[in-house]
């Protein structure tokens, strides 16, 4: 995934960079690298916000929630989970994601 991130940077593809940061962050959670995971997920979140990618924002917020959950930081997990859900419900991102999955 880090090679994909490097390629996305060389190409200037912000959406691909955001996806790579999010996936790297998710992968790091499952090997217990929580600090680095949060760093990667926050980078993804900044890029998704800059791009206006609501579905990406929602998924990344949920990724941060999972990270905090694994760290036993329940209040932070709930905050990010709620933020992800409110982002999706305010924008029909769930419908958009579902429709993209069928393409």
C-alpha cells in the first residue's frame, strides 16, 4: 500500500492518496500500531475533506472509531463513530456508496 501511496503522490492524485492513507491506517490498527494508524487516518480525513468526498470522510471517521475502540478509548470511539454516521446521514453517502457498488 505504501508503494501505491508513493505513486499517487507522484501523480498528484489526491483521491488515491486519501484511499492509501486510509487503508494503511486500517492495516496498522490490526497490528496494534495505533498512534501511526491515527496519523494515517487523519491524513486521509484531511484529504477527503479537501476533496469534498463525503463517503471517504464517513469511512475514515469510522476507521478512527475502530482505532480508538481497540485502544479501549470508548468515548473517543463513540465520538468518531457518531461523526461518521452524521456525515453519512446528512449527505446520502450511503445511497451513493451503494449505487457505486452496483456499477
